[in-house]
C-alpha cells in the first residue's frame, strides 16, 4: 500500500461522522465501510463511536479485521459483532490456533471470533474466492459476512 495515508486519532470521529452523513445522503440504498486498511481499533470509545453510527444509520454496514484479542477493546468489538451481526463483521486477523495460544489465559472474556487466516494456515478454512480468481470482486461474494468459518487469504 505505497500510497496509504495514516490519520491521527485526534478528532477522527468528527471527520468520519461528517463523511458518513454526506455519503448516506448521497447513497440512499446504504454504504459499506471497510475499516482500518492500516491500523486497528484504539479505544473502547472509538468502538462506541461505530456503535453510535450503526444506531444512527440503519443502512450502514461495516467490515474489517482486528488484531485485538483478550482486552476490553476486543470485547467491545466482539459485542458489536454479536449485536449487529448482519451489518458489523470484524474478523480476528490471524490463525485461530495462534490467536488462542497468544490469548491471555486470565482474560475474563469468552469470545467466539471469526478468523481471517494467512495463506500458510492449514486448519479448517476456505480460500477467499476473490483472491483465487473465482469471483471478480468482493462484492460478488459476501462469504466473509455470512459464514463464521475461517477464511484464508493469499494476501491480507
């Protein structure tokens, strides 16, 4: 991603809120946002911001990935996955076995994440149909949204 830009967290929610409002007015059928091409969820308050956007905009859908596991931020993300399962799908980046091994055994949370695995993963999974050339684009598929099975990516 040679031309990707990182944004500072300060006031990002205000900028995002204005942009979402504008896009929702323009696209009455709704919009889909892919979160965090670079970066991750950085606070529970930031997760709460996305919850507020989902509540305010019933035609807003959000998908993405997180490396968070076993902390309050991860738990807040997981709760949104459960509450808005048809419009908010955040998968844990990494192989399920590795994530469970890394997870702190002292964590108070018991979460059933969906995973996005790397190409080397050999466990039970399916390959991303878009990346294998079976489909022309992600919008033609939707398996990441509709199945809890681990999806394996050639590049992620």
